[in-house]
């Protein structure tokens, strides 16, 4: 899973990036750096920890999320929509979701480019910029399709049909409906399938609050969740500066500080849950002497496609999947005991994987 982080200058998005990835990217240089910061976060999973205790493998491998902290528009342009054009658009095309960091912290030493801190305004402005970027992309496509001189009648009619489809999609964008919430007929689906549209991505918002607002986290999250709504969306409040500081500590020390400060679970955990929910993801597990591992797949994935997440050869030569639930495996202590207790099942290629399935794929190539 790859998540692109965007935000207005001085929103603290690189700080949030460091908090999520336990990174050390330089902060405060939003417009100065030309390239994205890229970091990986391991998805905490107590099931992996527990199964590693049982199997004592050579290694335990957690699912991973790659975060890409995109640079802002060039200095002096004052063009927020630049976050969704040019080289940034190329980076976004590789993303599975968009994480928008919205500034809600007050700090007189960090000047807001719009003159004041107003997170509702900023959230709305960037949401509009996303729609505007898609409208512009469709405009360019329509302009190219409008060049019908010299085409055969059938090809001209096909291009005119695509134009009508695109105009209908564009009209919905202009009315404020992102691509991820639109419904398309078969013709419209074909017309947009080769156009990357930013608002098709799941959209997450991290409200970057100050330390003084940490006690109000729950109320702020309720407020922003009433604004960030719709299919494939999610939101949370996170104190980026505090989370970045805590993320640099050893886990035991971090846990002690969290308890003493009463700041609850790491912001990383909350953001990862949001990401999984917005992308409709789940994890299954594999176990053995070499490794215990979590694998991320979309909800509703059949067993044969889940096998492909492990290796394409396993999908190609799929025979069946031997599956036991995580709870049953922990209760019984091993797959052999699960087999004896008739808790280990054989499932075919069309079996729909469930969150927490522990699986052994049988295959032949």
C-alpha cells in the first residue's frame, strides 16, 4: 500500500510523515525540496507477535505501508492546485490513497501562507483543488478528442461519444462529487479508464493539532469526521510534533511517555486503521519455521488471488488452501492440533478470504 501525503505549505505534513515512518526528514522546507520523501511504516499486528511466540520463526514480517511526502508547488507560485499537477501528478498515479495534512495548530513563528490558521477553510480549499485538477485533466482530454478532422465516420462517432461521457463526469465534478463517489455506466467507465483522476483515490485527512489541543482530540475528530464524509474517506486528529518526538524513542520509553502524558495510542496506529478502512483492506497470515507473516489484500479477495499476493507461481498452480482461523490456531497451539480437532479446512480457489485466516497454499507448477 502506497499513500501520498499532501498539504499546504507549513501544514506540518513532513512532521506527520516522520511520525508515521519514524523518519528524520528535514522539516520546514516545504517549497524548497524538489523531490518526495519516501518512508515505510510497519503495520502493528498483535497476531503476528503471538504467532511468532508459538512458531519461533527466523523472522516475523509485518505488513507495510509506504508513505510518500510530496513536495509542494514551486516557491512563489502561490498555486495550491500545483499539488495535483506536473511531477506531483506522476507521483500520485502510483499512490493507492491520498493523505491530506491540515494545519490546526497555532504557532506565531510559522507563518500560514493564507494569513491565518483556519483548518475548515484549508480542508475545503484543498478538496476543491482536487476536483479542479480532475476537471482540468478531463478538459485536456476533451480537447484532444475534439480533433476529428480526417477520421473515418465510425472513429469520429466514437470520439464524440467519449466527449459526451466525459462531459457528464465533469459536470458531476463541478457539482462537487469526486470520482470515487460517482456511478458510471459501461460507456463512461470505458471513456475514463485511461485517465488518472486524483479524486478517484481514497481520501484521508490528518488534522494536525497542537499539544494544547491533545485533550480535545476526541471532540476535534468528531468535528472533522462530520466534514470529511463519503465513500473511501476517513479522518483523524494527530499532534504531529509530539508524535514525531515520541516516534524517535525506543518502544518501551515511548510507551512510558505516552502513559505519563496521557496521549493514548500512537497516531500511526490510528492512521493505519483509517487507511485499511478507506481502502477496504484486510490481512491474512502465513506461518512456518522460516517466517510468520501478514499479507494485505482487499476484502472479498478469493483464495486463488490471495495466493498471488504471496507469489505468482502459487496463484498459477493453485490446488487448494488449508485454512484455520487465527483464534482457533492460538487456542489449539499448532496446525496439526487444529487438523485433529477438525478446525483446519480445505478451501477451493473461490473461497473468500477472511480477516485473520492462517493459510497454507498447496500448488503445483
